[in-house]
C-alpha cells in the first residue's frame, strides 16, 4: 500500500501550490495534467482547455437555476463549446427571458424534457417485462433531436427488432441510429495499480467515500472480498447492483485509507476531488482507469439505457472517452468535480469508441454515502 499512499500524497503536494488563487481563477483548481489530457484528446491548445474548463464549471453551476427558470417549459440543457455557454431548450418562448437572466442561452424546442423522460421511462418499463433484443444497443432521451434515440447494431433487422421499435414509438417520437454494442470493461488479473475481486477479476477504484470507495457493480457481488494492487486485503463489497444499475460500494479496512484524489498514473498530475456538480451534455470529461490511465472527451448524453448482454442498465451517462478492459469502476471527473464510475462501452483507446458511466450522485444517494473531498 505504500506506493499508492506515496502517489496520493505526492499528487496532493503538487496541486496545493496551484490552488492558492482558486477563488480568483476557478480553473486553477484543475491539475496541469488534466488540462494536458484535454488538449491531447479534445484537440485544444492550453489556453483553449483552460477557458473551456472555466466555462464548463460555470455551466454546471448555472444549470439548476436555469432549469427552475424554465419551469414546465424546460426542454433539456447542454453545453455548447462554440458559444462557451449552457444552452437550455424551452417549449414556451415566454420562458426565454427568465432562462437568459439565469445565465443560460435559451433555444426553442418542440417537446419538453419531462415528456421525453416519460417516453424513455415507458420504454424502460416495457423492456423489464419484454427485454429488448440483443440487436438493440440502448436508448436515450435526446432534447436536441426532440426524440428518444434508439441505437441498433449495424445491419440489425428481424421481427423482434421491429416489435421493439413499434412499442418504443407508442411512447413518443423515436429516432433510430446505429451504434456498436457496449460491454462492461472488467478484465482478468494483470499487472498495474488495480484492485482485485475474488482473485480473478480486475477493476478500477472510482472515488473515495467515507468508509471506502465506489466502483462498478459488475465487478463483484455483495460480500465479494477485495484485495489491492499489492495483494493485501482491502475489504469487501458492502453493496452491489448489476444489471439495472452498475454501481457498488466497497467498505475498506486492514490499514487502507481514503484520499480525495484521482490518480494520474505518473502521466498527468493527480487530481483533487472537491465535489460532484453534474456536468451538462457537451461538457468535457476525463477518465482515470488502471488499464489505459488518463483519457478525455465529451459528455454526449444523460439518463441513457444501455442494453448489455447481461441486461439493461439505466440512468447512464454516455461519453466519447475511450476505455478498455480493467478500466471498469474508474473515475470520470470534470475539473475537480466527480461525475461517475466507468461502466462499459465499445471500442478501445487505439481506435476510439464510446464509454458510459454511472453517475456518482446516484451511487452516493443510494448507499447514503458522502465523497471524501479536499
């Protein structure tokens, strides 16, 4: 455990010096390594990455007030990098001025977020009694298209697919797209800085919470013992849910301790965790995992249902960040704000792909946990 402790303390020491002017410059709370990863994966200059992160932090804080201002006319929200601002859809032009006063840019949409979410929830409910066919990759409410987007495997066809789409269209407007099948990113035992479950599965730590850490539910069931990278006992799964959800709480002991740090693996500086504001769609997000370490991308959608081969998982967030086996459970973070734990996806970090995470606030609420923060 000494090597992990040294990494955590070293990262904290490096970051502390850059945080003295945080009140004046919020972006200073991001580690230099996180900004470098954003430059690499999003094609930004250093100045663009710094500016974007500041804009995204503002958008995250504006979102709750802008949604309240829109009221029943709220049609969803997303971050627009071109404008550098939060965009809020409104179904009633009369709500536009209130949204603008709240700090967001209003835009007209045809259907409210409540109606879209209800349509998606109806599909979720239907799929519990009549599971979606394997050719269905997942489905999500998409305010920008004003529809529930259903993703099918390329070339998918058949009466079962037609029946699923017919049922989906009864719930509301549907757009059909093609996308590869997502799978959980667990892996067999290999080297690195992971944690191991039952001696034969490797996953990645998500975020420290008081009493342990959170990770992905598909990594292990309740009661499963856990050991650290050095083979020493850490604790066990105190709670786990998969499918339906993909989250878990691992209670630790045996000399292990928690720190408000997301590891940079020596490639980038460690990042401190200060909260869990939800990043809007369009916001940049970075991921740390024990296989592929740091990679960044963009939040593509909230509240999506992913139809894994093991069953559907709900309320997921979709990103275009790459990941690979063993990254499961790892941290998704925007700036210094925890976002969620890595669940699964398609592709890899050589050719690219998409990855979904389970939002951390849902995990905290479900298990009555609180983040360890700096």
